[in-house]
C-alpha cells in the first residue's frame, strides 16, 4: 500500500505546482495588452475645454483611455491604446491619429506635457 501512495502524492504535488504556475500565464495571455503612447503634438479646438492630441500608433489599435491630469500651470496628457483582439499581431505600420480630450478648465496659457515621457508637447 505504501508503494502506491508516494506516486499519487507526487502526482498531486506536481499538478498543484503546474496549476499555480499556469494561472498567471493564462491571465496574461487572456488579457489584451494595453500600451501607453506618447503624445506628439496637440491642436486647439473652438471649444476651449477640448483639445485634440496627436499620437502615432498602429491603425488597427483601439483607444483604451485618454485623460488629462490638470494642475494650475500645466496639463499632463495620458493616452493608452490596445490591440483589436487578444490574438492580434500586426506589423510595424504606424499612423498619426487624433484623440479628443475634454478638460475641466479652459486650456488658456497652460503648458501641455506628455504623461509617458514627461516632455512638453508642442502645439501644431
């Protein structure tokens, strides 16, 4: 009887280790990757509460989130994109895309900065 218990216990331990190791891998594979992109430039609009951020990304990427972190003298823009599907694998093609971002207060003379690089963003 003892001879059969050890292989069973070893098999159970092996299955438990494999299951514990597979959970993070499966979670990462099933979640679409979200990547932050830098803002290259921005345009003003007729509405002083809205600006258009220009980002360079693959044409098939989908906008995940675009936010503005507003402070007294500056605005920090954060833009993130995601692939269209989990199994998507595209090429190196990129295009400039426009992303509208709504501000709480008018832009006025505040400085606009990129949230990814921390650098000033020029007005186009």
